[in-house]
């Protein structure tokens, strides 16, 4: 089991985080009082507990009703700016270095705000949050995904809003990076919004689609047919598995998703609340990861699910026996499919992700020699070698584990070489690192 303090200290990438699902309880109480909105309780501690318990319904529609309370205080520019700013700060406090916050602009017009005003308020909130984090010596980059509600008929309008704010030379200032459909999945297939996805494709704007959470294989097939390269949740792809005498056979949809490296935005705790499984110990993540699906780890809704990125990693490390190098792999998976520009992706790989993991690797004992390398004096290559080997070799299973480690290391070396770095001592750049392309390896 990886120490929780180590997990908390590591840089993280969050792709699936709903802005209205991560409001600070104290902020919610304060803003509700200003507008005369009645909450289940005005005690922030009790309110946080209420959200988590109310969301543990076991089905998505009931889970979604909790958002009535958060969106109620997100109808003004002031409320939107503050909640977005605080979300950025809270993510940074959890050592998230890159995040994509998503929300549905159409849900924030009760007090007369235009869709464009809503977008500009959240952009302002992100900018303020990033600045405050930087002033405190931290670093975070946050981008925005605009959602259309799949049970409504405004998806083409929201897609156009996304197009109008996509890119640096728009009112979105480069912060609006993609589109999604959210809300009740069952009975509202992606094809209902085909015109919106066609508009996005024609304008080269990326999108992700919620699928495989409250509905199964048909929903996933539809999302893929619309052109999604990332799937929100997607875990019910296991319903397209067939057990045979020779092992597990993948159906057409599952095989396509695995072979084409369709990224799954997996949210373990949230999935337990919406009925995918009873607890994280039974979550299909381990099976999907072992079978080579392109997995990323996310929170979905930090308030509603009572979680953080650190907490999600802790749960998976505990129940799926993940090692540190696998946490790096999952983090880099997320960065590889993020809707950010390539220069930021490479910067985060070189200067944030790999240096942090190499430093942790340098502090780990050598399984064979019983040594600990001085983190200040050790080279990047030593840290990454130790990170990949730690916990994998034991006296009883060294030979069995060595082949997997060597294969994983070859993948790592190849990716570092693409970025002009090397694990060889003679060529390694001290203090810098780079990323994998997210290629899955067996755990």
C-alpha cells in the first residue's frame, strides 16, 4: 500500500470534474443566505455530510437531484466567479497541476445571465484562481468544458457557444477547450445531439461524451459513432465482455475502445454512488486496466462524492494493488488526452510530473541492495529506475516480475527519447523528466 502522504504530494491531472459538484459547503451556505435559498442545513460540516449521503442512492437520476442546491447559487456573475476561483484553489491544494472543469451554461440563466456572460464569468474565475495559486508559490492550469444537458434541446446552441469561445483569440481566451453532454443518460442517446457533434467536428473542436454509466453498450456505441475519443465514465464497457474457456472475449464495442485507445474518464467513488458497483473494491477498474483499456482517474464531483484526486488514487492503490509507477502511468494517460495544447503538455511532463516521481523514486529503498539514494544527489535516471522496480521484485518472485518491469521500462525509455531525454546515466538530464504516451502495461 502506497503511503497516503506520498500520494497527496504527487502531481495529478483531472479530466472529469463538474464545477457544480465541487462547491465548498461554507461558500454554498453563504451564497444561499444572500439570495434567500433554503438548504437542507446551514451547518457546513453537516451540509457536506448531507450531500454525500443523499448521493448514495444507487442510481444516477437521484444522484443528479443534489445539484439543484449547488446550481441555485450559481446564477450570478459573482457566484460563478467565486465558485470557479475556489475550485481552482482546492484542486491546487490537492496538487492537481492540470484540470478540466465542466459545467452546463444553460443551467445558470435563472437570473437573466446570457450564455456568453456565464462563460466569461467562469473564465475570470479560472484566471483569478490560477493567479492566486501562483502568488502562493504553486502552479496549476485549468481549462473549461461546456456541457449541454442531454435531456434538453439546446445542444446545438451550446456547441456553437463552445465554437465561439474556443481558441486564444476569442472571448474564451483559450480556456474553453471542449464540449460534453451531461445529465440523465438512459433514454437520451448521443445521437439525439448529432447536429451539435457535427458542428463541433466541422470546426475542429474536441469533445467528450458521458456514456457507459447509467446505460450500457448501446450508449457507448452511439458515443463512438459520434466521434468521441474520450468517454465520461465508460466503465459499463465490461458488459461487452464474454467469458469463454480460453478467457475473456471482447465484443465489437469493447474491442474498438481498447484497440483504438479510447480514453475512459473513470470516477470510482462516483460510480459506487450511481449503482455501477457497491464499493470501490468491486469496481471494474482493475479488470479494465489489466485488459489494456486506456484508463484515467477522476473525481466527477468532489463535494457530492466526498472525495479528492488523492482519495481516488488511495482507494485504487489499496484495492487494485497499484504501484507508484502505475499512478504515474494513469496520470500521464490523462495528460496525453487532455484538451490542452502540446506545449503545455510537454512542459508539465518535463518539469512537473516526471521530476516529482523521480524524486519519490530516489527516496525508495533498493529492493535488492537495501539502499536508499540521496534524493538531492541522485540523478533522474536513478529515480525512475527505482520507481519502476519498487514493490515489483521480491525474493520469491524476482524472476517472474523482472520481465514485466523490463517491458515497462522499454516503453518509458522510448517515450523519454522522443522528448530528448534518456534513462541512461550518461545522457540523463538531471532534475527534468518527460512523459509516456499513455501506453498501458500489465500491472
